């Protein structure tokens, strides 16, 4: 268990690990915003809206 924690901390301190985490967070943010926009457009105008 301790070795996993050390590996995770080492991964998060590396530049590649930070880039991977930030990339995943940005992609998740875009997905949530896109879903929200499509939901609002669907509520306002009806029908299915897919925002990329």
C-alpha cells in the first residue's frame, strides 16, 4: 500500500503526471460544459442538441 502511495505521489510530482491530470480535468470540464449547453438548448428550443 505504501509503495502505491509513493508511486502515485512521484507520478503527480512529475511533469508528465501533472500534464496528464490537467488534461483529464480540462476534458472533463469540456464534457460537463458541453452537456450543460446541450441541455439548455434542448430545453429552450426542443429536440436533440449535440454541442462539440
